C-alpha cells in the first residue's frame, strides 16, 4: 500500500504519510520519547520537578497539522497541474520545527532554556499564580506598565506603584520573587468573581486556572462538544475541526 506502488494505478494520487524519524528510519516513535529527545521535556516543569512531558501527545497533534497543510498544498498543486504528490511528515522534524523562539534562543545566543514552570523568562508578572479569597487560582500575563498599574489599582495594592523595584518590566523580572511575595496578600482579600469582573471589564490579561469540569461548564466550550451514537453507545468528545469559513 505504499505510494510508489499505488501511483502506478492512479498517477494523480495524493498520498499522506506520518513517520517517526524519517522515511529511511525504522525506529519506533512514541510521543514521550520525541518530547525527550527534541528538548520539550528539558524545558517543561520547574526547578524541583525534573523534566516533565506535556500532558497530551503534543508532537502527534502537531504532526497531524503539518500533514494537513501539506495535503492542502498537494490538492492545490493537483488542481493546477493534474499531478499527484507524496506528502511526508516525520514526528522528529515536526518537534524541532515547533521549538520556535526557544530554538532561536539557542541558535543565536547559545542559551539553553531552563525549566521555569509557567513563568516567562522576559516578562513579569507573567505565569505567576495567585490564590483568591475563595481559594481559586488566577494566572497573570502582565506585559506592560499600564496593565501593571491597572492590576495594582484593582487589587488595592496602590503603594506598590511607587516601589522603585517594580518601575518597569526589566526591574520586575529582576525582582520577580519579591514582587510575587508582595502581591500575594492582596489577592487573598477578594473572591475570584470580584477580581475577574474588574479584569475582564478593563481587558487586563488575567485568567482563572480551571479543571476540565470547570472548562466544560462554560457555554462557549459546550458548543464544541460533539455528541454521537456509535454502536449503540452515546459518546461525547471535543470537535477537532473548529475553523469557520465565510464569504
């Protein structure tokens, strides 16, 4: 069922293939091994956790998207030329191409990314989490001085605005541990709903850390649930094709 055999019977065949380490390698490929060998696990986690894989088979998912893009281009080629194509994607190449800015950090500056949890290496507070009065966790993504000042006003930490250690992002990154400790008590004074109503109103990038039960209690998430009866069994899963096409 390989491409070279099948195209003898159908010269304009489009044939898609995902392999592990390239068409010339017979090595078995599993997502966790790919995450280990291509640097993902070395960057994921924190100082005390050790290397951690992503909780989904992220390399497999990304490879499917790469194959989809290749198949679409092959269809366009066929439409214009009438010729078929072999579209090949390896999990290894997919993983490396997905390293993005982390790869650039090494290639340009020989900086090896370290496992720092959810924190952003160049922005603060970004990735830090804070517990509210009702025990919910919020994560911040405060990327500029305006949002930082608005954040402080909402949580009632106005005295921090004039603290020289936090005057700009560079200083906040340098002093992020002290900033984290200074901010925590203020989040404990209000509930999640009280804080989020203000954050959403002013479009400040703060989010609630939800478990999957909480995720699918959201009406927007419920719109992506696909329900089908398969072999007499009622099934539910998340839709995987979610793009919208308009005229």
